[in-house]
């Protein structure tokens, strides 16, 4: 066999392992677990960190205000130094739409060692504690919740005994670039953090989706949230690891009626979303970057290259190995495309999307070594030790 045929065989073996041994990551049936009527509904406080979110608040905040929750619930929107009138717009929306009580506050600039978002979350949790909530819902300003979202989250947490119930919000998929990149983003995340493993006690796999995290207040205090993760730009998985490390039980699944309304119409917008923190996810380590690049090449780029090479050069082994690996890859991507209600002809294009993610990751490293660091909402965090958590991605 030729060298390319051997490489294609290794790629095929990798895909067979991913298919069968990586927690069935490709399945999209992990939805809110079985839940029952909990009888008495505990008090909940909702904390929304918001920085320059005036463009999305009209589409998201009214849905949060309109939550049909039988117990006591209150919203704390923390205006993190916005320059677009986010705080005043939130107050106006509350006056217009009514619903749950809304408090808008500002924490001031974050001190050294804190990311802006987590400093805002800390301020919101501090305000919420005065209300004595049993649960905290941490949700982003671009997330639109169905009217029964809070009720369903609390019921699932109470029924299953979970300390964290998190849903991966359905991201917007309308433009061509969103169709190509967004479903793959969730697919890659699930591949790295299989949802089935996250919900099992005794496993080390821990992850959450920052846009929708219901957190038991007692657990937050025990795990020192958010102080213990104050430096994390990628705060959702850091939060989940802190909770699981303190003995908490967490659950993560795909959302059915929790949607992100933030648009990413251009490739440039999606590129910034990924590259702003991709190298931080690799702990700013060149060897992890090299391993990630080689892994992406072997798993996603070798199959189509081997197939084309084999067909063009008469290398049957390379063509068969590459074709089968590409077929398995395509098949595992189909459920995610169906979840996002996208055409299935996008599935064979996953190698192209993976190549884009490879370039975004490399660009993230380049920006880091140019001194630009990670960024969130106009803030740049140049010190690696001030922004990274301790997990590989």
C-alpha cells in the first residue's frame, strides 16, 4: 500500500473510533431530561451580563420578562460599561412589556485578574443573594427563551437532582456562512465534550453552554462561582469543571426552544467569534496547537484528499480508505444538520468547514503572539495567565 493509503487507513480508524467510542457525540437526542411537576416552585434570580447589546435586546429581553414561572423570579441585567445605551433600553423594554421584575445595575470596570463578563456575573449574583434564590439562571443577552423555559429548567433540575442544567441554545442559521460554520461549531463542541458523558457521575468530562445555565445557589457558593473562574474567557466549561470538581452533578443538552438571536452574517463575524479565544482554549501552548492542526488534517482533510488522489492515480486502497472515512464523517454530521433544519448536501462539505476552523485557530495563535490576546466585547486580555482556564479544547 502507498503512504497515502496508510494515512487514509489511519483516518478511517480514527473515524470508526469516534463513531463508536466517543460517547455517541453525533446523536442529537440529548434534550432536557425527564421532569415532573415539582409542587412548590423555588425562587429563582436571573443574571444577564450585557455589554453593548442594544442591537439584540429587543429580540431577547421581552421573552425573558415574559417567563411563565409559578414561583418568585426576578431579573438582574448587569450593564457592563456599555456605550450604546444597553441599560436604558433594558429599562424601557421592561416598562413597555412588563412581566418579571427587572433591576439594571453596573459593576464598574473589572479589577485586575477578572474578565469583564465574569465581573458582571459576580455583581449580579451578589445582588441576587439578597433575594435568597434557590437557583440562579445565568443567561446571555442574546438568548431568547420560550415562555416556559425557566419552568422546564427548574423542573428538570429538581427531578434529576442536578446542580447545573445547561442548554446549548440553537444559534441563528440564516446566511450562507452561518449554514456552513454554525452547525459545525456545535458538532465540534459535542465531539470534544460528549453530552452523555457530561451527565454521568464519576466522569471527568464537564461542560456547559454559557448562554443558558441554571445553577443551584448553594452549589455556586460551594464551588466559589464565579471567583474560582474569574480569569476564564471561556467561562462556561470552566464553570462546569468547578462545579463537577466540587462534587456537583451537571447536565448539558441541546435546546428545543432556547435560541440565540445574535446574527453572524459574514465570515468575518464568525471568524472573530472563534479566533478570539481559540488559542486560549489550547492554553497558549504551541505543542497543543501543533497537535490540534495535525489532528484536524488527519481526521477531516485526509479523507477527501485520499479519495481524490486515489481516483486520479489509480490507488484503489487510498480511494477506498478515504471514501469510507469521508462517508462516516458525513453520516455523523447529518443529525446535527437535521437539528438545525439545514439541507443535507452541506454534510459532505464538513472538511471545508474544518479547514476554516483550522485557519481560525492558527490565526488566534498569531494574534496572541502579536500581543493582542483574547478579547470580549471590545476588551482585550493580553496576559495569558489572566484569561485562560486549565482545560484543553
